[in-house]
C-alpha cells in the first residue's frame, strides 16, 4: 500500500470523515483486519479564517514539506478551500497533490454532467482554484448563485458548518437554493466538506457531486494502487 499524507483541520469535522472513511474503504478492499498507513497533519483553522493568502501558502508549504520528509508518497487536503494553496506549493515539493477538482471532474464526466452549480464558502465559489480549474482543465461549465446567496452560503459554512453546527435553517436554505436551479444545471457540486454532512438525509431532484466522497475515493484508489 502507498502512504498518503493528509492535511486536515479545516475543519476537524470533515477531517474525521476523511480519516474514518479512508480507513474503512481501504479495509473493505484489503481486509478489515488491516488499515493503511496515513500521515495526518491538522492545522489550526484560524489560518484559513484570516484569509491571508501569503500566510495560507506558507503554512501549506511547510506542512507539505513536513509530510513529504516523513515519507508521504502523495498529499491530500481534507477540504475544498485550502486548495487555493496548491498552485503555490506543488512546484516546491517532490510528491503530487491529489486534487479535489480532479475527483469531481472524473465523476461529472462519467455521468455526462456538463453544467454544474457550485456551492460552498465565498472563496471556494469565487476564486479560481476550483471553478476555473474545472473549466480550464476539464472543460466543465460552472454556475454560481447570485451575490446575495453566495454571501448567505458563506455565512452558513464559516459560522455554522465548520464549527459543527448543522441547523434546520441551513438545510432549508440549501435545499431551496438547489431547487431554484433544477432546470438550469445537470448536478450540484457540494464544494464544502461539511455540506454532505448537513444534507446527508435530505433529498433533492438534482444529483449531488459530493466533493468529500469523491476525494476519499481518489485517496483509496491511490493507496491500493500498485
């Protein structure tokens, strides 16, 4: 098995999902009596909350180098927004990032989805690291909510979901928002690793592309590959 380095902490709720599911799904393949070697570095989420791009880049570079030196053969960021640091960090290390956008694109192409509604916090929806990556590398069309709903989504993600609060109000907001795009897109990217937790038991007419689940599948495939 290959050794994967995980960068978590943003938030620890989603990191727990990554760690638990990677171990469980690898165990289903190799044997439930075994588990993969994982290196986990959990950063302080306050680094992301300050949204100082240089600080974010330097933090993820330091952590990536630490995990590489510890023996990781690839890296996975256990969240969406910190992928903003990948372009800065990747050229400075000798192992690859398993990019969350590649995992999403692979599933979208497999299911022939072309037009995708992207939900998450404001940086994830508006900065280039996810929406432009999907467009430029995978030729997918990304649709964003209007500015008011971007701000509301950002509030729920940053003030509630990443702090472990999964409220009825947040659930109703996202279901109503998704319903408004039923005739406009093929699927919805849940671009916050806590959104699948919030909407786990909620149904919508549009299919979900759950970045957490798809990213975890990428991790499992990497770990068990020869």
